[in-house]
């Protein structure tokens, strides 16, 4: 509830998030709260005010983030399910590095109302679990319209639990060439993901490689929106977005404003850099590049949609590296700190900008660390992702790959 920062350690929300109410109504029990990266402004597990979050598979390595606590708790077997937020990969990245099934749903499928907003046009929340069955069950409980969330338009609910038993036969999978061999990629990760994709042909799927060069620039489009948008929305306005309908968390806005005024130096370096970046861009460019990013997201969405004319799914590595070693908190430069916090965003952030559903499916191990494969589908076609993932999970033990 503190968004990973000591600045909000005394803040207590006055309502439950809509999706929490739905989960409770479906019969789940809440066992506790999970820590996340400071203000959710990272893709690792190194910025939370409570300390580093280790990976249960190897405690010397990161669990990743920013939904790091969720990933670690599910992977360690402390809970069956978790709910992660995802604005640039924050749910899928810890799912990949912790060996979990995780799904960033289509933009607006799961109501975000009552949750702390990073950037209104990028906000997603979704399920994390050790099994595809549990992930589908949690998604079924959470999905659907909510009058308090202005992010929802044309919401189409699927039969996610029913998709578990439909098999993958007949699905057409496009392997995204530009998702592999990214700067800093681990060749062993790429090889493991491609080996997993070969198994889908045996399951009756068509698997072909496609090329979308714009994917290489998608992270830059996302940065233009996320960095400046987060500085204005989360850090300056406490998540109360101007020109937005829907429920606004006014107590959080008040608590954030007081804390930032009284204790700005207690912010994590990632938050400070985001604020500085946002202020610089506003003073010198007056929102120009934020606007260009918003305009280009439509071009980016159209590029991926062109693949869905012939294919059901796009496949690529969720993250192109293995979970890194946790840094020494007493001997880590700001440059290394910033690199570790954001180096994992190259592939997953694209689909926050476009709003397509995107998943992580554990597809193998390299040593004692998991590797993840991501499926992307048409808007509101989470069922195809679940079909493919369930068929793969039923056919093989991913930890043996």
C-alpha cells in the first residue's frame, strides 16, 4: 500500500480496489501485502524502501519488478496467486525471472479503479500464478466492466477457464524476429525460447517467423509516454489525473504531496531521475515529446495488428536476459542502479503502449534460473494465449527443458 516507498509508510487507503472486492467475492483469502519497487518505477527488485527482493530460485539474483514481492511470494510457494501491476512489464518481468505464469490483460479488461496510477494510458493490472489453471481462474474473477474506471472501452470478457481444455491445434504463431538478439541479449535465452516454440508445431500449431522493424523502437515510444507521464501523474499529482473521469484516490494525492514536499531526498534514485526528466521535458519542450509518443502508439498498434490478420499470436522472449545478480546496496553506482532498474524493459514495454494482451509462460531453465516466453494476442483475445500456454504446460514439465 506504500508503493514501495518510505514516503507513504503512514498512508492507509480508505477503500478496497475493485478487483480486490471481486476476488474476495469469488472466495479467495488475502494472506498479506507484497512489496513493489519504489513508485513502481523500475524493472528490477532493488529500489523498494524495505530492501532488495531476492529470487527464490537463487537468492543471489533479483526477483525483478516492479511487482517483485508478488513474484517472489508466488515462486516461493507462500501464496497461490498474486495480483501485479504492469505499466512497462512490471508483472511479466518478475513472472519471467521467477518462473511464473503472468498475464498483462488487454487495456481496460481488468478495472484499475482504486489502484495507484503511474500513467493512465499505460496502467494495467493482472494475475500471477504457478499454474496456467490458477492464472486463468484469477483472470476470470477480475475481468469485466466497472463504472469507476475511465480506462475501459468496449470491454469483451472471454471464457478463460474454458479455454484451458481447448488445446492449441490450429493456432497460428508468428515468431517476432526483432524480439530476439536485442542489445545485451543472452544468446542462451534466445535459444531456449526458440526451442520451446518448436514444440508448438508438435501440438498442431503453425509457427513462422515475421519481421516488424518498428518493434526495435517501441521502447522509445513507451519512454516518451511513461517517463514524462509518470512525473506529472504519479509524482507531481499523486495519481489524480487531470481530464480523467472515474474514481480518483484523493487521500493518496494528499499523502504524496505532503511527503514529497517534506522528504524529497527519501525518494529512490529512479523516482528522482523520473521527476528531473519530466521537469526538464516540460520546461524545454512543453509536452511535445509526450504528445509525439502518444501519436506514435497508434502507428505501433497498427503494425502489430497487421500480423493478426494472418496469425493468432505473436511470440518473443519476455525478457532477453536471465535474472541478474542483486547489487551491493553499499557499493552500487547510480549508473549501475539505473541500468539494473530498466534494462529488462526492451520487449515487454511495447505492449503497454499498444494495449495488447501479453503474457509470460515459463519455458525452461538455464542453470537454476527460469526463462520466459511471451505470447501477444489481439485485443480481448486472452483465450488464445491461455489455449497455447495450457497445451504446452500439459505436454511437458518446463523445468526439465
